[in-house]
C-alpha cells in the first residue's frame, strides 16, 4: 500500500519542533521563486527586520540550473492543486494516490508552456537509421527513449508527502542516515567470485553508461546552501505569522533542491571539519504527457541499448566525435597506442598532476563518465577501435560510399554487436536461464524476428541506473592489473594511458585474468571512502549517494519490491531471500524491515542458483532488458526497413566479446568466454584461431557467383526454371589435399548462391597442386529475379579474389564484401 497524502508533512524540522504550522492550515507553496533566490541571487542583503548579514549563494546561471529551476514549477503546481482540493474536499484527501489523482486535473497554461514535450516531433518514417538522440524510434510516440526525457517507473513513486519530499521517516522511526548505513551495513572485506572475470564489472558499468545518465544541477553547492540557510534561521528570535509562512516556503525550496548527506560524528574516513557530503537533488521534469504528477527525473542519455556511450546522445556530440572522413571516429595516436580524442577543456573534473603543463588530458566520449576509472575508459576505447576497423572494411568494399553512409552502416553494426554480446553472453550468465526464459530474452540462432511492439516503452526505468551502478560496484575490485602490476583504483585520472605503452591492451588483459568480487553488500573501499574526491582528502561515498538518490527519486521500499517481484505471496517480515546473518545485519542498521532501502535489501539477497545476482535484482533487470529488446524498432534481429542483411546478421551472431578484444588489442591469446576465467571448459585459444573460425562461418552483405577453375574462370549455366535447387559447377578433375573445405553457402540472391574454398598447398608448402574449381554456384528458388550476366559476374569476382584464394588469405567476410560489390556494379 502506497503512502497516502498528507500535505502538511512538508513542514521542515524547525516547524515540527515549534509547531507553528497547524495541521489543518493551507500554506501556498512558493518553491520556484525561493529556489531562484537561493541559487541565483547571492550576496543580496536581506530586508527582513534587521537581518542584514544573511546572504544566499552565488552560482553560475547555466542551462543546467535553468532546466532544474524550471522543473520546480510543476512541483509547485502539484502542491497548489492538492491544496485546492483539500480545502474543498478535506475528508477525501487521506485516501488519494497522488499520481492517479493529479493527472485528472488540467495543467495551468503558464506551467504547461514550460513542458518541453508539448511540441510534436516530426519523424521521417522512411529513415532506416537511428537518430542520434533516440527520438522517432517509436513512431507513435517519438519522445519515448529520446535523450533528455523522463525516466519510466516500474512502480509508482513513494515520497513522504506523495509529491516531492523524500522519505525521512520509516515505520515508527526515522530512516537511518545513508552514510551510517554505508559504514554499518556495506562495510566488510569483499569476497572474490572465482567464476567471473573482472570484465563482468566493467561491462555492467559500460551498459549502465549507455542507457542512463541522471540530470542534476551539479554546479549547486548544496552544503553551502544548507549551511547558509541554517545560519539564517538561527538569526530569528521571535517569528511573526508572516515570518513563519515565509520560512516554511523557503524550506520547501531548499529541500526541493538539496539533500546533502550529513557525516556522522566520529566517521573514521573524514576530517573532523568535514560534516557534509554534497548531494543535489535530481532535476524534476514532467511526464511525457505534460500532466501533473509527483516528482519525476530526467535521463540525459538515449534510453536504448544503442551505443550512445560511444556515439553520444545528441547530434552535436556525435558530430564532435566524428572525423568527417570515411565514417571514422576521432582518436589520438601516439607512442602509447591509439587512444580516444583528448578533452582539452576538462581540467576541472580531471585530476591532473599539473593542469598548466601536463598533457595527460581526459578523453572525449559519448558519455562524460568514461573517464571515471581506467576500466571504463579501456572498454570504451575497444569499441571505438572496432568502429574504425569496420569503417575501413566498408570503405574498402564500397569506395563510392560517402562519409555519412559509412558511418551509419558502421554504427549499425557496432550497436548490433553490443546488443548481441549483452543478450547472448552477459545476461544469461548474470540472470540465469530461468529469468532469461521468463522474460523472453534469449536471442535467435538464425533468421529475423518480428518481436517489436510499438506499445512497449523502451524508456529506462527510474531504478535501472541505481541497480546497475550498485551491481557493478559490488563486483569491482579495489585494484586492477596493469602490466602484471596491481594498481589502486583512481578516479578521473588519465595518467595511466599516457605513461604506459598500449595501456588499453594491458588493462584488458587484467580484466580477463582478475576475478570479480562476489555479488553481496560488501563494496570495495575505493567506492565507499575514496570515490571521486571533491577536494584532496574530501572524497564521496558511492553507496551513500545511491541510497540518497533512491530516497530522492521516490523509489519504493525493499519490501514493496519484494511483493512486486514475487509471483506468489511472500511475507516481507521473513525476508525470504536472505540468510540469517544478513537479516540480523539489515535489522541492526534499519530497525524495521519496512524501513529497508531497495539497494540494501536487494544487494544482500542470496544469489540465484543459475545466475550471479539475487532474485530482486534479476527481476528488475529482466523486466528492463525485456523492454529494451521489444520496445526497440531497430533491434538487431528485427526485420523491416534498415534491417541487417542475413550475412551481417550471421556475422553479428558469431561475434563475441573475445572477438572484439582480439581485433582491437595486441592480445594474442584469450578464453572464448571473456566473462568467465580460463578453465578446462573455457580454455585459452590463440586470437588467430578464434578469428579464423569466425571468418569462415560469418558474413557481411553478400550476393552470389559461379565457379571458376584454377587457371581461368569457367562459365556456368544460367538459373534453371525448376523449383528444386540444381547444382552447376565446372568439372573438377582432381581434388588435392591442398584445398580447404568449402565455406558456407551465401544467401539466395538473384536466384543463385555460391561458396568458395582456399588453396592451402602454396602457403602450407604441400607437394601437390590445387586442381578443380575454387568457387561453386547453386541455383536456388525464391531469390530476387534479375537479368544479370552470370558469366560476367563470375569472371570479375574471380579476378578480384584469385590472389587471395591461392595465398590462403580470403576470408568469408571478405568474400561476401567482394561479392556484393561485384553484383551492385553489374546492376
């Protein structure tokens, strides 16, 4: 049962103590104007009776702050609507669910005009590529999944007042301070999971960065605002009625912006004078329908699994990251290898030894968090290199394609690879087969799907980022391996990439050999006591921040999620997914099961028997990735405009994370399953072997040709009119052991399909010659009819590939690219 409305629980600590605002008295909110005063109009002397020493805080008047302040208008309107209803129908107020109630009221015109989603987006229905900002994926509602739009919710919000105020009180007691919970519950020695590599943690974070980025007014120093406001309150001795109402309204404004974390006295990790960890509340935004609701939050990233961490979430960022030449992305190449483009302007967030003389700048990427720690940076670099590698292949195969065409086709392939690796390798390992099957997350082995559902919203849920952040955090180690040396985790410090030769390769090796930490509530101290220092010696605590964010966002309690995810009734008092030891620790920190934050409860559950996370995390991620699959019109398996060709789809389906690593680093040996350590069932193989196997079983867009002999191309018969396939090849007198096996057949196109084989006699120095046809053609039914001259195509294809056939270097992917190019040139 969700919290029922009580408008006057808004009263701040001052008025709870003094009892000045009476229970049945309506006070109109004035959040927006007061918030502007605190954020913008600094050092303005107060005109309140004799209190000339009070001042607010001067802060930059940025677009970020403007957006945050504008969002408060909707909060204010929601309060005014509830106040009006309360004065008219007071006896009905306690039984109202806020969101279901507010949406039935018209939005004031001046408030509705601030809703950026009120403008209709015009989509090009013929466009076969994704937009940079994710818009127009859903043609019925083009805002769904777009960057800078509202998070979805799996469960209705749970605020203390139903609208805006974070939960401060639990069942019969105050909720515990989040830094206290971090110290008391999440602090212990992490345990290694020998069944997982450190790559699991890095890839979890990579996916998180791809799908969500919470919008906040980061330039606001909330510790100073709250300190100034408390000092201002202390100057009053006797309050008039006007003072009481005014201060009540100002308190609403402060708590709508700030929610800083008080450091408990005696905290061993912080200096005695450091009593406040800054936390700015996430920016409020209306729902996509622009109707009134409780406080909602904005996602700055595209909300699909679409590589936005690489390409950015709007066209301006994408253009900034592109070279504008042959579809490639910008990189920096020096003696230490190919790196991302340097960010010359970011000398504030990057912790440089000497910003004035040091050249070790942070890097530019699709998401600003790629610099957070070296593991995230390395994984991003891998996929940027993969993009540029594929772009070169497209350019070689299609010399007439322009930069835009190559970029879009390459981006489509890279996104497909990320989606396939996620759903084929990562999710089955993390969630287990039962959750995968129940949410229909398994990918197909062949063919296209028609699974897209325009009624499924792919918008990321509000809880997703918190769950993914903490899942990654619990699996991260305190250290990482670089050149066989153990290095401490350091945040926003790019020096490692400038001081070490090919650090990307070295870090990736470590990710493949180091074990991840076990899924449990024991978080490495790098993330609890040394996370992104604001100033030297003044770090932040990721766990406390995520717990605070859960309360800020109105995320329901753990017990609510327990009921939501359980098919059958569960007694929340029993904490059915927890060990006795964990139950004791939870109750020691929270006193009552109904006070437990979702993150604390979910991360302390027993792991699923066939997965690597607990039942509640698996439930949330299963539902989330289901929406990402079925709500994405451009999902890589889907048929329709812009679909991958059958050969491209086969190539993607044979691609693993190990392939991406082998292609784009100097690593020469790797286990086939990169998320699992080397073992008898997952042995290390050479990258050469791994890539050779893939290139003989996968393809890119193909067409077809006919067989040739070893000396000159031979002619073949034209397609027959029979419905059953007939094979026509040139006579083969002798098949020497020097031939490799034939490749797979290409797709049926123009009523023919073909395959090839390699002459290994030359490069293996065999004593016999390669006699017979290197290429075979088969007539097939159901292809696209065409009057193409088969003999002409055969001759040209042979001329283009014969040197590769006889030196043994022609791959299946290369063959299909040559084939497609020849067919197109003859049309």
